[in-house]
C-alpha cells in the first residue's frame, strides 16, 4: 500500500517508503494496476526529488 498519493501531478503518483530496493518491482505492479505513477524512497538513501506538481486553474 502506498504511504500517500500525490494528486497534484499530471497523473496520480503513489509514494512508497522502502527499507530496501527489493520491492521496487512489486510497487511498480501495484501502481500500474491502480493507474498511478510511482515515487519511491529507499530509507537510508538520499531522498529523490518529489514529483513536479501541475498548475491547475
């Protein structure tokens, strides 16, 4: 399950906090089934840039 879902991005983006890299394939499959993109941070590593929000009018 995603830790949170960014809804201010082009497509919903499921965010996952991982304890290691081993689960990347699993979270990609989960997000694909949900129709979302993936953002993942392996704890203990440098945090990747957050997804870019889209401007909404």
